[in-house]
């Protein structure tokens, strides 16, 4: 897959509201999921997504992004938030 093909694929999904199997298959090479760790009653689990063509995408420092922009409620009682590598280790 070359960069032009990757960019065409990304543009197709710019306005997507849900993730489909097709999107995952076209955009993601593989995902590394690490063991969950619980500290002070908070469970954290590191997940690294390796995208086709570009590898790992580093999300900007979460302290500079309002929390509302980076937290998703995946199901009742479970919230997913993004953290840069230096925090998520």
C-alpha cells in the first residue's frame, strides 16, 4: 500500500460516525493490547494501533486537549480515553 492509496482510503472515512470491519481492515495493520493495570482504583490498559503505511500515530499531549474531546463511553461503566506514550506506559 502506498501513501496515495492510504490517503484516498482515509478521505473515504472522514465523516464516519461508526467503525466498521471494512474500515478496520483497510486502515489498521495490527493492534497491540497490553495487560490492564490498576492503580489507586483506576484501571489503565495500553493499546497501540499500527496503521497501514504510517505506523503508530501519536495522539497529541492530552493535557492540551479538553477531556471531552478524548473520552468515549464505550458501554455503561467503561470509558475509553487516549493518552500519549509517555503517560500510558
